[in-house]
C-alpha cells in the first residue's frame, strides 16, 4: 500500500529524512498537549473566519467539496489530492473575474498561533503546489490567517 504524502511528511522531510520516513511508515500517535491546544485554537479561528466571510458576502456560496463545474465562491475544509500527494486546505477562495465553468482558486491556511512561522509558509506553499496540480495552474497567492 502506498502512503499518501501529506504536508506533515513534506515538512518533516525538510527537517530530517529519517523523521519523514518514520512518519510515513508508522501509525499516527497522540499529539502532545501543545499541538492539541494549537489545533483547538485553529479550529475556533477557522470557524469564526468562515462565518465572518459568509456574513460579509451574503450572496457567496460555500461548499465542503471542490466542485469545479459549479465554481463555488468558497470551499471550506477540502482535501486536495493528485495520485499519492494530498493536502488539506482550510479554505479555497475563487479568483474573481474567472468564469464559474473554469474557476481558479487561492488557498487560505488558518493557524492557531499569533504569528506566522516558516512552517506555516511552507505548509501554504505545499497546499499551493497540490492545488496547482488539481486545477492545472498555480495559484497567484495564498493567505495565512492567525489567531489575532
């Protein structure tokens, strides 16, 4: 069975190839308390961000699935994948001016910290590269939303 390459394995490879190998081959364990706390904050910020976005854009459509034929304005909590490479994206925003029949999207990553770290930038770049494979064109930009 081929293990999907996720952002966790991608980022681990930049730190240590053995760490990436072990992550790819092992069963996921329980994250430590700090990681759980950061993820709880990120989930809270993600929910508030999407709610505010929909409140500010009442005519916008939000979908949990990337349906290229429909061209939703926002796609939340989507899993992107091409072959054995996959990425989870908190929010995709349709690029304005593109036809709904052939939409282009830009990724948004919501983090549970108050500052943007290098690993967040690398994570967003990874999402962008997977998205480029899915839509056939790299996104022009991406956004990182912090807990502030």
